[in-house]
């Protein structure tokens, strides 16, 4: 049975209850209800469609660490029917391959959209080729990217907030279109149900996240999608946190590997 991303995002099971609670390594804590998460996803979805013409066949590379903002970008990418690309330093595949729904190779091919918190690396050619660049600052209260951006780049912190809180329009879904491209394999939208991490239903789970290798980011995205699918909520703890058990107890959550 295929997973209806639209139904999960547009009417999240948790409603006003917490969905993502983020603890940063610097002590930052932010809590997003399912409704607030859906609002962020709607704004980002509208940006992808209206500014970047994203839809089935579009490849969106997420060069970001596991973070609540990364979760929003992944969910928005799936909501427009596009594919999340998770790659090493030189990227995966390209738009031409995506249009045929094939598996992009592991080379330095072009992606349609690159979302990164390291635009300087993109400017230096370290992140492969892309058609559009989005700079995403990570601190939750930041209102603009702190640093130089390439000409034509979008500053997500400046522009996302200006889009509607509800999804205006998305292209028709295509179950055969790439949904995840990671570590040499492609998962179509019709296969997201089995790709999502299997989590207990209606649970509050404390999960340690960290690193930005393709494997770590893929696991993070699969965990977020699994929680959305089962109506669970996540407390995201930074790798190396000195006392995750205490935070889990404080948040009334169960530690989950």
C-alpha cells in the first residue's frame, strides 16, 4: 500500500500536540506541534512550486545535518512529488535522469535544487552541479543567512515566511517518480511506505541524531517520515549529549535507537 504524503502532512494525526522537539548542541530547544510543522511544510512547499517549479522528477539535494529544518525540507520535497537527494561531497545524478525515473549515478551530476547551510562550499564547487541554490541558516531565530551568497541564491530564512500557511497547489502525484536518492539507490514515491522507519504508533520517542554522512541523513529522514506515518512524536537530541536519559524523562519520552 502506498503512502499518501499529502494526507499525512495536510492533516497530521497529532494536531496541536508536539511532533518535533529539537535540542541543539548549543542548548537551543524548539518544539513544533504537528500543526506548526505542517505550516512550515506548506510554506516550503509553496516556495518549491512557485519559485523553483518543483514537481515529480525534480531532484532536491539536502546538504544539511539532521535538524528540524531538514525535516521540513524533506517533507516539503515529498509533498510536491519531488525527490530528496542525499549524497556525499560531489552529489548524485541530475534532472535529465530524474525525468526518466531512473536511478542517478554516484558521480558529479547536476541536481535541480541544492539546499545547503554551506553556500560557501557550493561556491567553491564542492557540492556538485545544481540549477538553483537555497541557503538555509540553521538557528531557529535567525532571519537571514549570515554570510555571502552566490548571485541568484535564495535565502530561505528571508523568503520562506512570506509564503502561505496552506498549500496553494501542487502537481499531480506520480508513484513512479523518485522520492529518495541515496547511496546509489532510488526509492520511488510508491515505495515510501516501506522505506519509512518502522516506529511504534502514538509514541513519544527520544532519538539521538548527528553527523551529516549520507547514511545518517537518510536514517534521520526515514525516522521523521516513520513518526509522521504512525502519529508519533520525536525528541531529537544531539549526538554526544551528556544525559539523554534525563532529557527523555523530562520530555516524557522513551529512548529509541
